[in-house]
C-alpha cells in the first residue's frame, strides 16, 4: 500500500484557533500494531513527527505540550474502532 493511501486529515480547535491538516503514518508499526510515528502538517506548516511512548505523545520539534496532546488525540480518534 502506498503511503498516500494511509494519509488522513485531522481538524480540531485549541485555544480558539481552528487547526486543519494531515497526518502521514510511518510504515513501521509499534507493539500495538499502530504506526510508530506520524508526520503531521497543521495549517500548512510542518508540525513535526509525533510518536506515542510511555502513555504520552511527544514531537521532535519544539511545540507547546497542550497542542501536541491535541494532535495526539486527533490521531487516536482516527484509529479508534
């Protein structure tokens, strides 16, 4: 499956700002069977690569923790069954 087919859109509001963007999951999966990391673009700007470790979301860029958690929640919603 091509990466483009796995990409999905996200949107949410935080601190009165509407965020829209897309997520490109990695091909590598973690123990839970979901992608190990996600390249995230928000409002046409690269947010960074998010990963979920030790029950928390982290990003490889200097981003606000609250916003990182919001992006993580949006990703979790996509994978909720």
